[in-house]
């Protein structure tokens, strides 16, 4: 093979190698960009899942608090009713006691 022909083949091989490297670089950049997009998509999904979980737990906590509040209110109402009934039962007894005290005070003055 003549020298010019060898040089020409070397130049062609170098050009082909440069083209392969350029394609590999472009492919690498494309894959990096795809990986970044996929990572961002995964992060976004994780944020959305976390938000949904937070909302679900918050709703559960609110329902639990509301149920506990209703229980406390019901217990309070039952206790109030019991106290009122007890007070009504003791009304006559209290009136008699006050009248006795009054009569004692009146007798003590006379």
C-alpha cells in the first residue's frame, strides 16, 4: 500500500473514531438527562405520596379527636344530669335545714 493511501486510511479511521466518540458522548448526555428526569419524577411521586399519607393521618387524627371529644361531652352531660338529680333529691332536705337554722336564729334572739 502506498503511503498516501495508508495516510488516507488512518485519517478515515480517526474520523470514524471521532464520530464514534461524539455519538457516545451524545448518548451519554441523553442518558444522563433521562436519569435526571426519572429522578425528578421519582422525587415528585415521593412528595405526593408523603403528602397523601400526611393528609390521611391528619384526617384519622381529627376523627379520633372528634370521637374522643364526643365521648367527653357525653360523659360530662351524664355527670351533670346525675348532679342535677342529686341536687333535686336533696332540695327538700336543704330547705328543711335552712328553715331549722332560721328558726334557731330567731329563737336565739328572743
